[in-house]
């Protein structure tokens, strides 16, 4: 079980004026800080898949980096089976498997050598590494290229190997940041099948995506982030009254436009207050 409660994260701005030009009228920039995540809450129980959705720049990746332990939140908490992720030390952090957009492998090593290396970093014995490599190569369809160097692999092959690297230590919680982006149909099907297998094994899986058909197919839970805040967190069917991807898309766009309207109104009110 992973429980996320009112996460917040801000970043200091070196040049607030330049940042204002880059971010436009984003209300999260206030003074010398950009509040990437202001208040995000959700939970994902064992054996469930939670889809994390939102437009680019909403705060999804910052949220996922806090869930992985890479970033420390300024406020709020993350608990895995009741243990605080950021206060429980490396033993708690090791319970998370995280795939980011920048997860990388050593190009000159083979897939098997990479997985053995990262497995050993997590404290697995050589025999345990071999057992995990055999299982993951079967689940992710990597058997044919386990001994090939990473630099020789296609995009889809690399992504499957990256996912294997993220979970080689058999974590309790799996977090995947846009795992199917840029993949062909076959690799996408393999990755989605792997997520379904982890769900069946009783693991909580959180993944961000822009593909609402994937949300419709796999997810039990949904968390929607707009402008650094979670505007929905709960059962997938409760968001749009249906699992249909078109219904989910329409409800997402409705909430997005509603949030933009509220933002525009607040900007007008602030401008009027400044003139008063």
C-alpha cells in the first residue's frame, strides 16, 4: 500500500523574470519560487493500478520523483505499508522500483550484465540476480537479446530492459513514468502485459501516461493533477461514470477548462486588487 498525503514541492528561481516568460501566467510562480506541486494526495492498494494523468507541466514528473525518493517533498508525506519513505532510510526506499524518462543503462554492457550490476547494488546474491533475470526476461520478452550490448538495441528493447532494471530487486511498489512513450505496438503490448502481471501478483503499480486508452484498459484507480494540485483521486469509474476512454477524455477536458477558467478569474481579481 502506498499512501500520498498533501505533497508539496517548490523550486527556487534564479531569474524570476525569465521564468515568468517561460511559464507564462502560471499562478504557481510566486516571487522567487515556482511551486511545481502544491497539494497532491492519492493512494494505491496492493494489486491495484493507479493512472496518474495531467497535461504537460502539471507536476506529474515532480510528484513521481518524490515518490521514488529522488526528491524530498517540502510538505506532506509518502508512506509504504505505514513507513515514511523519506524518514525510513534506504531500506524503505529500496521497496520502490522507479522508471523515469532518464533511466539509463550502460551502453557497453549487455542487458544481463546491466541487470546483474544493478541487482548486486541492491544487495542481491549472484544466484538471486540470475533468478530475477530469468523471470524478467520471460515477462518482458528479452530472452533473445539478454547477451547483446545495450548500444545495439532498438528503442523498444531498451525500454523493456530499463523496466527490468527498475524492478530487478523485486520491489513492493512499482512506479513508471510514461513507460510506453515512443514504443511500437508490440513493445507497448509487452509493457502493458507486464503491468497487468504485476497487478495480478498483488503489487501496487503507479504509472503516468497521456494515453487514456491505457488508463481505461489497466487502471483501477485514477489521480488527476492540474497546476500542481490533485483535482481527483479515487476509483476510475467514479471520475467519468464509465471506464470508456472517450468519457474519461471528455471529463478530463471539462475539469481542465474549469481549472483554466478559475485561474483566469483569479488573475483578474489580483489585477483589480493591484489597481485599487
